[in-house]
């Protein structure tokens, strides 16, 4: 196909009907002679964003770069053109250098304590006091994000419990900010939330235990939330396998039962909520549209749910949408996905870096 492309239709999010051209891998609103037309009377959407994705994690833990590549290709096939990796055990910089794969924002490795997270995935520290130094190292090595494990099952307690003292968290977040990085944290339960929020965390992953008061605080402080609803669907199954820890099993079932109400309250409070599939491990890659639909069912309008995985997420992560001179990462649809999110499953064209992949 010609390197010069043209499309005419409704451009989201503004909704203006106009022509655009693609040349040299970038968007232009100035006519380009000889461009091949991808479609007329179509809907043009900034490439989808998976804000919590793990190309590099499989069912058994870390995978090879070859398998990580296949995972990223599965995400691309579903329209995901920008990924925030949210913690990886392997170095995916070789994937970042491939123009045919989604753009990946690396968050380094998960930071956890020994025996307090999934084995083999993160950096396991022996002492909580080591966290600030480990955060500094990850901030220097990553792409502007650091990922903490905020809580996990403590087998001595028999339930979810925080990993880090509040003063250590506060120092660690300050260290990250001093290095120009933002901090996000895995958190399922309630007990770790006050310390994470007080520390000045920038984002929470899952957040199933958030209260209405805490959600209001997130909104006031512009702390983002990525609820990963399709992964939370695994909580009952996790509970079924946790017979040795009945308090933990009951807790996970209760968190699962309340997550829809939590997300609805977050939306009502004005929290910035973004779509993340948590693909890798228990969730297959390429399921971002399932997450968008789940967010809609939980209380977001169709347009807001789409925005949470497209233009709003791109703005949050510092990547442009459909704009003059921006990288040509966009999706072409025959009908309006704001009216029917199922349309997202059937892009007429997927354009990444100005190259048409579907």
C-alpha cells in the first residue's frame, strides 16, 4: 500500500468531520497528492491504550522475548497501539525498537518483599528500608513509571496485608518524584490504601478496597485508578483455591462483589479512571475491548469508557491522539463506537506509525 494515505470522516474525540492524510508516518491535515484513501464517512479513533498490560508475563511467569512479541501482536490486533507495561520481569526494550509493535511505556520491575508477591515476577527486597533505593534504580531505568506491590497475602496473618510502612512509602514516592517518575501500586484490599494515598501515590491498580471517602480524595489529588475489571473476575476462583486461608478467601469474594459499585462511585466522584486489561498470567492478551465494555457496565458512559482507553489515556500518558504532526497511530471504523462499543471489535483498518496492519 502507498505510504501516503487519506481518510475522511468523524475524528474523535472532537467529532468534527474532516479529511486527514498520513505521510512519513505522521498525520497531516494538508492534502497529500496521490494518497490512497482508506475510507470515507468513517470514524477515526486514536489508537487504543492498555494502561495495565504485561507483554512478557505468561501463565507460568516470565516468557521469552519471542512470546512477548506474540503477546504484543495480539494486543495490536485488538487495536491496542499504546501499552503501559505496569511491571515486567524481562527487558522489553527490543520490542520498543520494533515499529510494527505497540508503543510500550516501561514501568520497570515490580518492587515487593521476599515471599510477598508472585514468584519470579518482581524484585524481592529483604527489608522494607531498601525500598527508596530500589525505587530510585527503577526510576532511572524506566520510562517515567515505578510499580510497587502495595499489598498481598501475608500467610502469617492469613489475609491481605500491606508490605511497606507508611514512612518508607512516603520516602519512596518522594524519591521517584525527585527522579521525574510517577508511582503506581498494586493494591487489592483496604489496609494498604491510607499509606499509599498519604504518600502521594500517582495511580492505583485494581483498588478494589477503595472507600467513597478515599475515592473523593483521589479525585481531589488527581490520583488515577486502573481497576482491571476483567482480572477482578478471577477473584472467586482465587478464593476457591485458598482453602487454607478462609479469611483471605472471604475477603477476595467480598472485594469482587463490591468492585462494580466502587468503580461507579469513582466515576461519580470525578476520579480519572483508565482501562487496563492486566493481560499476562490470568488474562489473555488482546482483551482490552472487554475491559472497555466492563467499565461501561460499571457506570461509565460509552464515550467515557472509550476515552479511558483512547484519547484521555493518551493525554494522561503524554502521547498525542489524532493531531497535526502526531504519529499516525489510529483506528478506522465503519460506524460510531460511541454508540456501540462492540464496534471496537471490528476495525476496518489498524494504522500504526502510518502503516496499515488490517
